[in-house]
C-alpha cells in the first residue's frame, strides 16, 4: 500500500514538490523564529536571575483607607464622618527589625547568600556637574554573592568598598555624566545636608542605562550620609534554586509586615511580553503551515479526481473501503513527513548559522564571543513537528474519505457523463 501511495504521489512530481515546499517552509519558519525568540528570552531571564537577587525584602507598603484609623479612635467609629477620608501611604521607609530577618535567613538552607542594603536618593557633584541618582549601601563581600556586579567592573575593584572611608563604585553612565575618573573624588549630598566627599574606587558597566547611572558604597558610609545608623530598607536574597523564589517569597510574606517579592513578580511585565511573543510566534508560523495544509488538501482532491478509474479497478480487485482510505491518507502523510523532516533539518542548520552571527551591542548578545544567542530547545522541534504533521493529517482526512466513498458504479457513471 505504501509503494502504491508513493507511485500515485509522484505521478505529478512538480505538483508534489511544491506541496512539500509549503510544509517545509512552515517548519523552517517555526524553528527559526522560535529559536531566535526563545534565545532572546533565555538571555533576558539569565540576566534577571543572575545579575540581581532572587528575592527582595523591602520596607512595608501600606495605604490608608477610610477605616484605617478606626482602632485609634476611642469612641465607636460608627459616629465618625470624614469630610476628607484619610489617604496616602502609612508605610515605614526602613525595615523595622532587620536582625530578625538576618537570623531567619542564616538558618534557612535554601538561602545561598543575602545582603542588607540602604538605598538613598542623592545628588552627585563634580565641579559644575550635578546628577541626581541613587546611592546603595551594602556589604561588598555579600553583594558580590547575591549579584554579578564584580564581573561587570571595568576599572578598579568592587571589593575595595569594604575598607570604608567613603569609597564609592559608580556606573559607567554616571561616570560619563560627571566626567570623573578612577580615584578621583565625588561630592555626595542628601537633601539639605552638607556634601560628603567619596573616592571612586571602581567603575562598572551592566549595559543598562538605568543600572549604570547609579552607585554603590559600603553600608556604614551610606548610613552615615543618610543619618540612619544600623538601618536598611532592602534585604537582597540569593537562593540555591531560583525556581523556588515565588513560593518562598509568598511564605516569607506571612512572617512580618515587610514586602517580599521574587524576581519573577518584580519583572511580571516582562513575562507578559513573553506571552505576547508566543502568541505572535504561533500565529505567524501557524498561518504558513495552515496554508501548506490547504495545499495538501487541494492536491489530494485533484489526485482523487484523476485516479477515479484506478480506484474502480482497485475496488473490483477486492480492495475494501479501508484500503482506499489508507491509500490516499498515506499520500498526505508522506507529504507532511517529508516536508517536516527536511524543514526540521534545515531549520536547525539556519539556527546554527544564526548563532555564529555577531550581535555586538545587541540585546541578544550571548556574551560568549559576541554572537547571537539562539535556543536549540527540544521543545521547539517537537512543537514544529506536531504542528506540521497535524496540518498534513487533518488536510488528508477529507480527500481520503471522499475516495473511500467512491464505488465502481458511480465512477463508471461519472466517466460516461
């Protein structure tokens, strides 16, 4: 039966060839576009997971409502009528009991490292250059464990902040705007307090303008500038397994009033973009495969019409309805299989070639030799094969059923007409 289906299929070679091309191009497009998009996604997730902490514990965030002060009023709150209901934030700018969190984190085996931080909005000044940005105080040795900042230092050493004495590490964008160089002084001022000189001991570059416009110093030095000794407003936590971040953050959220967020919750908008990307990917490549399916449907319908006499002969030889159905269904299956297999192979080679192309300054730079990061996940090829073969199978069912219903008498009458 397979040999006979093969003979029927290639009795019209050009027609069959262009039908296979439809499935072929659809499969190549799916593999290529998916490899590019998922490679970009993998790069972004890698940056989010490795460049920063997996969980942030921050000062509590509470908003006032009409009944927020009910417990503070001595007489029944039912007799209180607000002309202007209370509103705004009631949160504390600092974590109230960081030592309790430190003790809890030290005893949790799921925690790889943590770093208490104090971030303050300051003004950096060098000569006539003034730049408003943020200064983050941290334990330098703990900070290099919860983030990859030490790998992004292009001048000096980040760990030199640990010696204290008003030392600072600044981002490349901030360095350019201030026009300052390594080991020069920068004046740091907060609100109406006098400026404090800090010596630049490191310059880092993440490739992100926002991150590269900020600065780091030792926690004690920032606490002095901010006049909040022994206080922090963020605790950055690195986990042994980052995939548990969301679950752990929800669990820790019940331990106190502090806001606990995992890396995927903080970057929820990015994952929404990924969902839109998936929709576009399946719609664009799926439409190509769908058109190819219509091609298979048309070719098989024409084959059924052209081979009616052959069907009559086969039926007279004893071929059953199931045999005729199988004969024409196998033709569509063979077209889908050939188009899918060649498409997967060529799609893989296209992705291999794309992974060698330079991506200097691009968002999909793999960081290894400056080439594009392309995903070769098995799921891409499995999805492409399923979509292509499903298109071929569904397109083959109706023509095969039409051939199955033909009887020798009907064929003879149609030929007589």
